[in-house]
C-alpha cells in the first residue's frame, strides 16, 4: 500500500478512488470501533468531488461513551476525520445545523455517503432521513431573521462603497458572503461556507439558468482591485429580491439572559 508523504499528506491519488477509500474507511471503523452500530463515509470523497486537500470523513454511531467526540487520525497513510456520535448527539448536531446555521453539514455527511457497516438497519434508515432533510430545503426565514439579514447586507455594502483601501479586502469579502447567503435564503436554499457556499449558489444557477456566482466572483475581483461598483450593484439586486435595503427601522426584541 502506498503511503502519503508526511509533509504532503494529501498528494495521494487513492483519494480519487472511491472503492479504495471505502475499503480504508471500513478498516478504520473495524479497528477502532468494533462495536459500532453503523458508520458512513461522507464528504467530497463519497460525492466523487475529491481534491488535493480531501481526507476521509467517517461518521460513526455508537451506543454510548466514548461518543460523542471528533478526532483526526492517520491510518495506513490515509488522513481520516472521525465524527463519533450517539443517537442523541447525532440528532443534536443535525438540528443545530438545520435550524441555527441553515447548513446541513451533519445531514450531508450521513445522507451523501457510503454506508460502511450497518448492524441494526440504522445506517440505511438515517441515510434516507438525512437525504430527505437535504432535499426538503430550509424553512423560510422568520420576518425578524429576514429583516436582520437585509440589514446586515445593507450595512456591509455601505461599508464596501466607502471603505478605505486598507479595509477594502475585509469589506469586500464579507459583503460577498453576506449577499450570497441572503440570495440562498430568499430562494430557500441551504447556506454554506467556503466551497460549500459556492456549490450551493452553483446549484441555484443550474436550476434557474442564472449567473449569480460568476457575477459575484467578478464583482469581488473588481472590488479588490478598487472598484466596488459591480459587487455593490449585485447586492442591490439581491436586496430587491428580499424586500429592499434596510437601515433605520430595525427593531428586534432582546433577551434578558
């Protein structure tokens, strides 16, 4: 078995081979979690989207301790991220992702996966549940959450238009993420971070025949070069879809603690 170099752990063509990755992931689970009820190989490798920076994302379901925890290990040259859960912790993180973050990270790790071991049927059942959650999309934003999202995008675009050169990168990159997040909210699409954000907007573009991501990327490049106009104009379009810009008049109830 070829072992990845310690200083270049990802430079290994095996990550592009789903069959080899599945064998390796099953080996990790068998060695470290012999009592696992079920386990899944998810992430970019399972989706067929592995890159030079991919590792093996393995989610494991146990009846109890030492779960829940996460760990990153090297196993026979493979870099493996372990997400080890009980039923309760798995459901907790799924709910937090779906309701609070609007990013179905845990559901994707389980739903878009290869089932590695399934001793009681929970592997297939939970995989189907998670796929259904992903397909259903997020719930609509509440009125307060939508107003807050509009306010945030408006504020960042105002900052972008007036940012000093030394602050332009921070203002532009934040405005980029905020406006695309609001775009996804308006269309009841899941949010994401980094590449996940780009994937979600690409999926929206593919479904609607639009060019939001291409235009946002071009706008960001222009803003970083000193011209905030295209990115700010794109944000105005997104704000119009959401009900318009919002500055004064945002009043939200607080919490006493």
